[in-house]
């Protein structure tokens, strides 16, 4: 374990009670790039929490979530709100937003669908991954990667590692709650892991290059289950300063969806 590991806290402390909109983002949210900015995984999960609570009725499920990154997401106090943009009995469009210091830093839109029975025709999933216990537990951080978020997740690697350029496949399990006093939902756990794709498939040395995502999109073909979530990701860097990350998402049962990220690539 690195010597500079920060004290582990929940990612967010509620400032207005469990049903409030204000939260304190702790140092557990801070990413490997900048000491005062959140990794987008935890705030994406906090937006997913708001979407799950936004007028959710029985017999529905979230099928697609897109999180737009409007700028650096600072640690400290943030506010979250969510609502229904396009209501419907079988298809609804939801929205959520995170603000900090009076400025919008993240916006999310999500489709919520009525549940149907398609078990007789279900198919097309890729093969399940080997289980987490077959991965290599690597609690250390690569040189130059800052403490915080990376220490708040237990990582079991099946391919690659954060310090190794190229495709990567890793299981992750949260070591802390998303919100103090709550058990994270499987969807919240999956959103945390989905945003790690550009790190798991780091194309370049972080000490010399930035490869920061400007958005995260997650498509689900079934709701996730369990505590362990995995991403198998690969990055393409283009010749004009941008790239794409594509990931397959897994839970303890198997393949559950896909993720994509648009990445801006710049020398430090």
C-alpha cells in the first residue's frame, strides 16, 4: 500500500440528511490527475443515485446514462438535482445535474424503460470474465498518480494495470460507501467503475500526458447485480488530440452493458 494513502472516508457526506441535495465530496473522490478535483466515477454514481430516486415506479429500469463533464469537478460542497424531462408509461427521459460554487459541473440524461419479459429470446452477451479472486490484487499506484479515489476501491486485475499502457481489464469493489450511511446500489457501483475505462486502458504515461474524458455513456442490456463490477477497456488515440475509450461492463453474473468515453489528449 502506498505511504501517502489518505484516510478512507465515504465518497460523500450528506449535508441535509439522506434525502437532501447538498453533499460534501471527501478526499476519497479525488482523482489521479489533480489533488483538488474529483475523479468523475463517484460523481457519476451520485447522479445515478439521483436518477434512481427520481419518480421511479415499480417495473422500470434505467437503460442508458450519459454524463457530460462541463469542467473540473471540485472536491468540497456540491449540489445534485434530478427530474423527469419526458414522462411516459413505458419510456421516460430523465435529467440530473451537479453544481459546485454555483456552477454546473456535470449533467446527465438517462432513458428509463418499462420492464418486459424477453427471456425466451435473450442472447448476444459476451462470455463472463474470470471471477475477481482470479485477478491480481494491486493496491499500489503508478508513479505520478495521486491518492484518493484509487485507494477507495479494491482492484483485482485480469489484464494490464494503471501503469501499463494498453488495454486493461479489472474488477473493482468499493471500499467505502458512496453516501455515508447507505449501501450503494449495483448501478451506482457500476457507474463508478465505468468511468475508470480510460485509466484501466491508459494509452500514455500520465506523468507526461493528459487523457481526460469529456463524457461517459453507459448502455445496459440488464440491470447490474452484486458488489464487484468490472470493465474491460481499450483506447484509441487519434492524430489530432482526441481519442475514444470503449469498454465492456461486467458484474458478478456476467456481461451487463457497454461504456464509451470521449477523451481529450494533451501533453502536460
